[in-house]
C-alpha cells in the first residue's frame, strides 16, 4: 500500500518528466531548422534534385565573403552592309536607337516581316518601299542607268503597282513589267506617253544612296543616253 510520501514523490517525478519533455520539444523545434539548413534532410544527398522539383535542393550553399566577378563572352558588333537593303535598314535603325518592332510599327508591317527584310530573307514589294524610303530618307539603291530601273524607282518611291503605273502611262501593265525587265523597248507610239510619265514623276524622286553618302553627283545617264533608250526600238522591239 502506497503511502502519502510515495504518492507525492510519484507526482513530482511525473511533473518533472512532463517538464523535461516540453523542454526537449522546444529545443528540438529551435535547433531542427538550423540542422536542416546546414546538413540537409536525413537520407537525402546534399544538393540533390528530383525530376519533380528540379530547383529544390536539400541544403543551402553559402558563398565565401569576398569580391565576385562574373565573366561572359561578348558578341561582336554587327557590321552593316551598306550595299544591301537590309544593311541600310539596320544602320538607320541603330543610328535612331529603335527596336525592330518599333520600325515595323512605323511601316505598318509585322515584326517578323521587317526582320526578314533586314536579314535579306525576303524583298519588300513596291507598296512597302514607299515607307522604307521615308524611314531612310533616301533611295537605298544606286542611281538608275536604264529605262527599267527608272520605272522601278518611280513605282517604289510613290508606292505604285504595275497596274497603277500602266494606267498612268496609258498602256497595259504587262508592258510596264516587260520594260522593267528589259525585254521590251518602247515603240514610237508609246514613247511620247512614257516621256510624259517620266517628266511628271522623276523631278520629285529622292536622292539615291550614293548621293546620300556624298560620293559625288548622281550617276544618272546623260540626256543623249536617255533619248537613245527611248528612241527607235530596232528589230528587238515589241509592238504594244
């Protein structure tokens, strides 16, 4: 039979055990996060990552105190080729400090379309050439030396299609395309119409890339050469 002393001793021992258990739990709750941060979780390799959590590591790496320098390869600046349309566009865009999407927005085309022009993958149509010339401030090709090049420059600078140019001249649009390709030359009947067309639109054309670069006077053929190109068609002429 337990006495009063034994009961009091047993109660004190139980209370002491409870107090010790609570103290150990509090110490464990404080020390356990520190242990995990230094040594990682039990049974897990330090720095290991799973396929489900590729960015999850079991430990935290501490960098040593000191200066850290990061090194990387620097891409060489792109040298614009001023002999191509893409080179003129890239050079003008870099000088203006614009992105491709900003230039594409000005020209009312998609960024992908403008990037293809700048990289030389595609060639813009005559309708888009007008905005390109307005952006550059000059005609991005050498001065025309033939009748076909003169007609093409007029259509590009004014954004004309071959049908619009043919309607303005008074001939079929296929005839304009054959003149531009150099396969046909104007006949006596169409010469006067073509001269009126050239006289109307050529004075308002912008300078070419050579004149813009200060390489001297425009390389335009003399009046005698122009008259020869519009003169007698010869045996290779095609009636329109």
